[in-house]
């Protein structure tokens, strides 16, 4: 249904440091900067793009919004969470845990305050 997710950042190098670490922990690749100055991550058909807001105003996080990132195993979720905290992210919600449906999940806020979750697929 979606082609990509675009979020704003007030500091693209800080974002690159955070997202490179977290996506590499999931088995992905570091991001690439395109000709328009947007940081792009592509993996398994999905794209996350990070940019300074076009209107020149500060980037803010979506109130109530969460970006979900697919992980293959609970170990990937834990590695993602650990890498995120080590690179400027903030652990939020509960500690990484298995949910009643069998999905293993963790939550972080990125350095700009965007709410993220990495999770495995439900098993039940």
C-alpha cells in the first residue's frame, strides 16, 4: 500500500548516525544521500526517507504516530534497540518483550522524537 515513509529531521548527520546503526543491526545497509539532500534507506521493497522540512520550519514528531520496522528475529529487535540507544535514541514504552500474539517488539524515539518500533511478525 505504501511506497515510502518520509520524516523530518533538524540534523541529518545525527539522523544518519542513528538510522545507519539501527538498520545495520537489522541486517540492512547504511543510508544514502540523494541529489536533493534527503537521506534514503531502502530494504526489502520499503523506503524510509529523512529530510529537512521543505518549508524551512523545525521538524517535529507526529503526535500519536509510530513507524513500524520489520525484524526477522527477536535477536534483531534487541540489536536494533541496543544500537538505537547507543546512537542517540531514547528507550520508551516497555523494555523489549514478547507480546501475547508472539511478536517480539521494542520501542524507541529517534533523536528528533519520532516514535519507532521494531517487531517480528506475530506467531499466534
